[in-house]
């Protein structure tokens, strides 16, 4: 028996490859399925099952493409109702895979079709669970995403999740391995561990939601407390996963269409496309196509695209280095952004018209500015933990909602934690005609460590 976790850091997502006696099951595959095909082929194995823990909200799964290329059935748990051909398994049903078995455990709560897959080894012993978004390490799946689809409140979904965990998960032996669907950084939970593999026993000891003496009322309160609004693209990804989508091969072919300056500009004007520059922030601030939005591939690219552009049908034009073009198109497609209509031939060097720039200064220079107007675009929790006296906090995730409140006269110094989000924010402001901005390089970490006196910062305890 072979179990392999295929973890994608940008999405904080775990897909799984299970092989026994030449037969393979793939759990929650990403949209680009070639790596799974290559693994099976290199091992002389055949993909027998494509298992989906639920209809994912934060990425587009590769189940349809993988089924088309292999002929393997797509398997969901009870109550799933996809628009395409799939096997809807029953609670407790056993799937044979070589000389091991996979048991279907219906664990509704995150969504009503949410299912955990229990791997039983050659001796008949429970070996591992693949818990999707039902159980994370340190957390459980948020119960608010499926309210509309399930016609239930988040409190009722949370109560359902409480029962699923206690009747299907916590009854398993402590040494059963836990392979979750996500880790720290995913918007599908709020308190996930950076670890990506654990055990039932460890989770009983450390996961707040699995306390043995926890009442249902306490669970509902703690699981629903502090939930941030989900990214706007989540419902559209669910729709694609449930109803179908075009082949990623088609998306790649269209997105990798080169356009010279005139064709690029014409396409932007005629389609209303977002010009998305995915280079490193240090390169972006030096020169970019006017009205570009920066979201760099080296940061939390896909989630920020989904959180800020929001509509997966939005036309997109790319500014990207040639060697990273395929990566950019692929990572956009992972979260459902298929309407990529081309890229600037030659990258930014291929732009033959006037470029825009973003003033950017090191923290040492910023420290000399007298009474600056400071915009802190970190999350609210980061800001409350520690911030510069007088700084205004507008988290990047909600920046678009406050654009009409920014003055176009006073110079505005923008910072985040490390210099990535502040350049995203600056590009959004400049694209909306607000040009009186200066980016502080390196962000709060550098500002605090090397230049700004500690007295210039306020902790909540002293407010």
C-alpha cells in the first residue's frame, strides 16, 4: 500500500494518491491532472477511483478531466447531486482497492454531502482518514459556506458537524492517521495547523473542536465565532465543481496567446479586461502597464486573485515572464479564472508605450517622514496585535469597498507585513485614479525591526 500527499502550498490544499496492487484512488485532485496520470503510469498502475470529499469552494477540482482521461468513476458521498455522471456512494459502503479497502463515512456539516474516506489496510485495520474539510489539524470546516445550498443556518450546519465528528471521527482509534483537505492559509477554516499530517489522538488532545466534554452549544458558538466573510469566488467554484467546466487544456491554449502592445491595449479596451501583472513586487513598482493590477506569483497568488477580482468570468490579460506563463495560467485556472485572453508578448519589456511607476521607499527613509498619513493594509488581527500610532487600517481584502473614502491630495504611505500586499493595494488605488501613494518596502517587519522606535507602536494592552 502506498499513500502520497500531494500538497499545493498556494492553495494550502492536499490531494491524495493511494495505490495497492496496481490499483489507484485519487482523492480531491487539482485541475491539472497530468501529475496523477504520470505517477500511475510510472508505477505501472491504473487509476480505479476518483474520490471527492465534497463540492470544493476554494479551487476547481480535476475530477471531470481525470475521469475523461482514465475512464475511472467519480465518487461522491451521500446527498451529492452533480450535473454529470457520478457514483453517489452510500454511508458505510466499502470500495475495494487492490488488497486494501476504502470505507465511505458520511460526515455532513461543512457541506451536506461532505464525506470522509477511511482507508483500511491489508490486515483489516483502520489506517487513515482523508477528511476533506470536515476535520483539519487544529480546526474543523467552517459551517457557513453551504447555508444557501442546504437551506440551513450556519448554526444548524454546525450542529450537524458536531454530530458527524462525534459519531464518525472521534470513535476511531487514536493511531488512525488524519490526512486533511487543507492546512494553514486556507480560507476554509480559521485555526488550522501548519502541519499537514496528524493522528486522531493528537487532534483529540489539541483541536479545540474535539474536546471530549464539549457540548453541542459550546461547539456551535466556538466554531461560528470570528468567521470572516468567505471570498466572493467561492460560490462560483462550487458551481463549476458541481456542474462542470472546460478542459484546462483549452484554457491553457487560449491564455498562452501572445499579443503585441497594440493588440494588448485594444483587447483591454474592447473587453474591459483586468490587466494582471504577476511579476515580483520589486519589479512591478519600477514600471508597469498603466492601470495594471499587481498580484505576484510569489505570494498567495490564487486566493488573492479570487478575493480581489471575484468574478471568475472576468476577462484577464497577463503581464508575466515567458518562463512563468504556463504556471500563471494554470494557477488562475485552479480557482476558476478561465477567461484569460492573452499575454503581453515579451513581458513588460515588450510594452512600447509609456509605463507607470509606483513610488517606493525603504523603511529607513520612511522613518524620516514627519507626521505621515499611513495606510496599514494588513488583516484586522495583525493591526490590533501591533501597529504604528495613527495608522489607518483598511485590510486589503476589503480595500475595494472603501475606494471613495481616500483623499487624492495628501500623500499616503502604504504598508503591510512584508511588502507584498501593500503593492497589491497600491496598484488597485492607482488603477482607480488615486496616485498620491508611496509604498513602504519590506512592510511592518522591517519598519519595526530597523527604524521605527518601539514607542511608536501600541499594543492592545496599552490602548
